[in-house]
C-alpha cells in the first residue's frame, strides 16, 4: 500500500512538472494570442463560473484584447470578442474554421449529434445544409410559410387580447407553430399540442443540462463516466431523461409524417418533400437519419431563438413606452389603421427595423452560438493559432461594444438611424447574431421573418405597459436574462391590451379571415 501511494504521488508530481514545462514551452515556442495565465492540468477552468461565461470573456478582453488564447483543461480555446476578427477568421477564412469541437454534453449525452449545428464539417453536414437551403428557399414552401406566418400571427394577436397574462406561453406557441407546420405539415391548434409539449420539454431540458454540466464535461470528457450519485453531477442523472425527450421530439413528428404519407393525407412540408425525394432515389435508408437531423436543427434553432427574441421585444416595450409610441406612429403613417402590416411594408418602416436590430443587440438570443474548431494551423496579426483549438465567437461581447454601441446597456433603437450606411451594415446585429461563416444558422431568414411580422403586428394593434400590483403601483422590472445556450429574459409581468376597440375588432376579423 505504501509503495502504491508513493507511485501515485510520483506520477502526480511528474504530471504537474510535465504540464508546467508544456505550459512554458507552449507560450515561448510560438507567439500565441495574449490571455490569462493557466494552471497545470486545469488551464483556466478555475477562472470561470458556471453561468454567464460570455461576461467573463468580455472582461478578459479589457486586459488582453479582442483575440484571447486560453486553455480549458487540455483544450486550447480561442476567444473572439470583436465582430471584425470574427468576420476575418470565421467568414473569410471559413475553410480553416468550419470544424466542430467535440461537444460531449450535446452530442453524446443529450442526443444532438446528428444536427447541422453539432456535426463536424463533411459530406453529411454538406448534405443537410444543401437540403436546408433548397427547401427553405423553394418558392412553394416560401408561399406556404407566408400563409402559415400570417395565420399564426393573427392567432397570436387574438390570444394576447384574450389572455394577456399568458403572453409568454402565447409567444412560445407562435414560435413553435410557425416552424412545426412548415417542417412537418402539422397545424398546432392548442396551447398543449402533444408534439410541441414534447419538443419544448426536450429544449428546456437541453438548456438546463448545458448550463449545469457542459462547462466541465465538454472540456474534461472523462467526467461523463463519473457515477450519477457522485456530488455535483446532477447533469449525469438528468441527461438520460433529457436524451429520451430529445429522441421523442425527433421521432414522433417524423413518424407522423411517414404515416400520413402512407395514408395519402400528408400536407406539404419540408420533411415530406425530403422523404419523397429519398424514396424516388432509393436512398431512404441512408437519408432518414439526416432528414431527422435537419428537422431537429431547424426546429431547435428556429423555435427557441424566435421565442427568445419576441420575449425580449415585449420586455423592451414594457420598459420603454416612448419607443412603442414612436413605432406605432410609423405604422399608422405607413400602413394606416385599417389593416395589419405585411411584407411590402417592411422597407417603408425604418424605425421598426431599428427596433428589431436593437432587440437582437440588447439581449442577444445566442451569447456564443455553437463553437467552431480550427482545422489547420493559422496565423492572424502575427499570432499563431493552433489546429484543434476551439474558436469561440463571443457574440454577447460584440453586441455590448461601447465603441460601436454607446451606452450598450440601454435600449436605444435610434442608434442605428444615426449611423452612416457603412457603419450600419457593419454593426447590424442581425448579420452576426445567428453565427458566422459556413456555420451560420441555415434558418436565420425564416426566423427573422417570423420575428418581424409578429413584432410589426403587435406594435400596430396592442399597447404594452408595466403591470401594477394590488395597490395600483407599477411593478419594477429589470433587463436580466437566464443563462444558457439561448438567452431568455427572466419571467416578468406586463399589461397588454388593444390600442382601441377598433384594433380589437380588426384582430378578431383578421383571425376569422386567416383561420
């Protein structure tokens, strides 16, 4: 026993010495980007909290600049805090930055391994990406999606009038319903739709697990083998439950489409179209998994980000009634008070466009997105960037840059009106909050259209104010958000009502006409 303990101690000492030597050599051998000093074995892991890592990385940027090199255990990490560097590396040099690091929690433990968002760059990734581009930009499906979007917007407005206190549920339902019908041909008719309920539970569980466990297990994969009863490993107990939900969320609507196709009752949808093409080409066996993966990507990205952005919009309008009044005046001038806004109106309402940009920026829906992986050694501005490093675009830091967005903590849509054309294009958050390079979200245009129509129609017809307590005093709110892959504002209360009886009647008539 004594000999064994001495051998273990010796091995530990040698390991520490080796790590120290490697640390020194690594810094001196090549000119790496600046960054905080890291410890043997654990790197910089001790300097991070479980929540809000994007803020910690932004704080590091004040000391080390916009390109930071760190280590999380044995994994080299390249933190990108500026739009300019992200576009140079991830956009212009996308051939070297389109890989995906191993994401143990998402891929292995939660069952997201076969999606465009998490797969490594290769043939399967290209196939899913090609399908996404061809289907989402197909004229027939664009026409279907416009009809669905208009109908669901009318349902959303009517729901907000009928039960305004349940606005969070209504916004989430809208986000789910618009993608469910285009993706699966399934019309969501109730708040407790069976497919939506399962998918929402899967998404909530995914966010929960990635907040509590992924920080360590992604960078130290051996932790996935620690027994579930071990203290501090809640994610080990929760992950199998969430994985089953994720599998149900993918398989149940997919099998529904297949059954409807067999019965001849399938509605036009992306999944049905891809299945039909695979059956014709005799490739269903090899394509089925990819079709499921693409649908998982489009729903997961589309529904979650859309609901997050819409909830942020309602919070912003609650806190800034002057912005809502100004936006309403623009709608009244361009659209009038006899109909709802529609696509051709968008280019004629620049202030509402600024409101949407500021919503994207103020509480960006994806603080990081999914990280990239460097597939070849590279050099930038005299710094060596090693192959295998995780490239992490800190989108939150980009949206909070005070040089580009003065007083970034404040909600000021007018900031975009004051920019010249070149600066406005560079600083437009909608151009980068959905990612960079070959890894940019394939459904970003679909999501943006869903968000714009909902926001424009809410502005046109509804008033949003602070809620009051039992004594009639306004309830104080703040702009805090939940940590996680997707940033949702923390639950809050507000008062939503029609701007007038005229608008209430218009909402009711529009719902009848569209549904």
